[in-house]
């Protein structure tokens, strides 16, 4: 069995059930690097959104300092390949109302409450807490609106 991508974990998926549009995927590589990967329609068999089935179908994740990439079929070989790798400036929440900042990779998920809301633990806190995670960069403005204080 190949060990390619044995260091890759699927974190989130957003796909078109008709496979007419690009699929969006978020992966964790080596337990510390979040990679956003767009997969072109028709490249993967339909309904391949479960990590253990999906990850072996992908080409080996390239080394290097990138956080956005695209998987497509090579026109010549018909094999899957990574293309358009880049280190993009990902959005973040700028209006932070609390001084405590925690790296999201330090949180341990205990269980899910909703798709983006999880009960988590962290070594700096005595009890579990709730954490809300944006799965894709385009969700950040919605999360920012939720955390912006309207008190004057």
C-alpha cells in the first residue's frame, strides 16, 4: 500500500452533487499546514467525500510553502496532478474583541454541535468550550459579522 498522503487529513468538503462545479476541500498536512484544494469537476468519482476513500485517489501533496492549489487531470497522461499552487493571503477576522488568541490547531475537538460549531478542549482552560470554525475563506466575512460588537 502506498504511503503517499499518509500525512494528509480531510477537514472539510463542499461539492456539487451533480459534479458540474469545482469541489472545494480543506486538508491538514503533517498536522500543522492547512491546504485549500479545488478539484475540477469530473476528476474524481462522484460521492468521493469521505477522507479514507478520497485521499488515496489524489496525487501526492507537493512539498513547499503553499496553501491554495488545484487538482486537475493532465491532458497528456490522464493522471491527476496538482496545479496552480500558491501561497495566498487568506482572510481573517480583523475586529478581534478579546485579547486571548489561540491557534486553532491547538484545540482538540471533543464533539460536534453543528457543522461549524464544536465542543473543544485546550491545555490553557479547565473545561471544554465551544469554538466555531470557518471551513473555507469565503465564510470569514459571515463569522466576522457575528463577532463584531455593535455596542457603542
